[in-house]
């Protein structure tokens, strides 16, 4: 009977979505909560040090790299990106309207995800943007907010073209290494120890969705249509390769370290740069909110708890304004949220969430709300 009870308990843990939450302020990590398994097959327990594909929170981290280059004079937010890419980037319906980094980062460039933004090795961003389906009909660059992952392969291509460096290595130099994070895009520059601790992503039915690595890197670090040979890759031609829109592998504790840097402007980015990132440029009424999820959007940042009818962007349920970014991919929901007024933040992720998971009182899922609003952790580590 005791053995049966143990097996039933183990099965229950295996089937339960896992989550990590790290609370922090400007001085320290104040609380760490970790529940469930990082790898159900081996029974490895999830910790706040285990890296996971953090999904669209990656966009905020990419924006930090952009602002480092802006501060260094290598990029400019309002210059035509054609200047760096070497070919003319234009909405086919608005050939005289330049496309800028500010527009791309704020999802106001007129791009849509009606084409595949996961461009394989051998493909190019230029060829992808030549397809009229990549552009929103009737929406001139700068005119309207429409969330689209495709913006970020373009941003990454611009970063590569301006520096001559491959995106994954460039992000390590600009952001990950200076902050001493054991993180990477597409498992390329993470340590062997981090690869061994990878969080496996599961669907709500228990199927493996991503990163069942068994301690070894994927045979090919990028999407390849045929042979996986990066030696001839020309930086600036296909910034999609290392998934800038969602491919950052980072632990919740390291994500919290990024949040702490943003709570203390001047330590990593100038206060003026942080202010530019967080200032909303896309607001409710000037674009598509996706059911009240996106009501205020800056440069790869969201502002929560918008007090406007139709906005449902308060997963915490307390009405406090917070800035950061949400993530969703392969059964994972994630977020980095900063209460700048109080100098506090939360980094979290939860796995095993259904793609059509029920929403809570907000436009976020019940799973996210339960992690963000819990009063007392079930397990502290």
C-alpha cells in the first residue's frame, strides 16, 4: 500500500505543470519558489537555476542589446534600417515610408506573421520581406500597433549588419556575458552545465514539445532545410537563425538578474535608455490589443494594468502598473514584470499549459494568474 501511494504521488507530480517564481528588489532576490519537475522522464526536480526557452520575454532582452549599440553610436532608433542592411526595406503599399528600429521594436512597422518568421539556414530576411503577405495591407510603417514575431528577425539582422557579428555571439558580448548570465540563444553559447539542466517543455497532454536534450546540445543549433553548416553564414542576411523572437534559454534566477538591472538604471544602461524602452508608444485604440492583452507597448516592453475599458492586462489583480514582457510558446507561459515605483519585480515561468488554456479574470491564463497572485509558496528553494 505504501509503495502504491508513492507511485500515485509520483504520477501526480509528473502530470502537474511545473513552475518557478523569483521575487526580487533592487538589492537582492527575496524569495524563490520552485514546484514540479524539469524532466519528467528522469524525475529531475525543477529549480530556479534551470534554463528554459523563455519565449517572447526574449524580445525584451534583445532590446537591451539594441540599446547598448545605440548608446555606442552603432545604431539609431529612427534611421531607415536599409542603411545597415544594404537593401531597401519597404512596405509594398507605402514605398516612400522608411522602416526604423523604433517601429520594429514597438511592432508598428507594418509587419505581420502571415509568412513564416522561422527562416531556415540558406534563406534570408530580404526574401521573406519581399513577400507581400509579410505586410499588413493599409497599415503604413509607424501608424498602427500589430504584434508580430517577424519584427525581431529583422531587428537581429540589423544588429548583425551593423557589427559584422553573428546574433548569438553578439548578444553574449553585449548582454549575457557582462551580466554574468549562463544563458544563450538556441543553446549555442550556454555552458555544458546549463545544457545538462535544460527544462523540458511539455504540452498539456504530456507530450514533449521542446528541449528534451538528455545533456547534449542539438545536432544543429539552428533551423536548417538541408545541411547544417554555419561556416559560410554572412551576418546580416538572416537574423532569424537564433530565434531572437523567443529563443533565449535562461533560468528564472538569471531573468531576475536582468530585472534587477532594469530597476537600477545606470548600472548597465543609461537611465535615458531605460526610459525609452519603457515609454509606451503603442496604446489601446491605436492598434490590435488581442482581447485586451496588449494595451500599452513600448520598445519590446509591455505596461500592465491599463485603466481603460476593454483592457484586461492585469494578471496580478492589484491594479499596479508594471513593465516587462510576457512569453508563450510550446506549452510554456512566462514573464518578467517590474513594479518600478516600489522597486520590486517578479520573474516566472510555468510549463505544461495548453495552447487554448482558459483565461482568468484577465487576458492572461489561469495558470499565469495562479503563479503571479499566490500569497505563499508551496515549495521554497
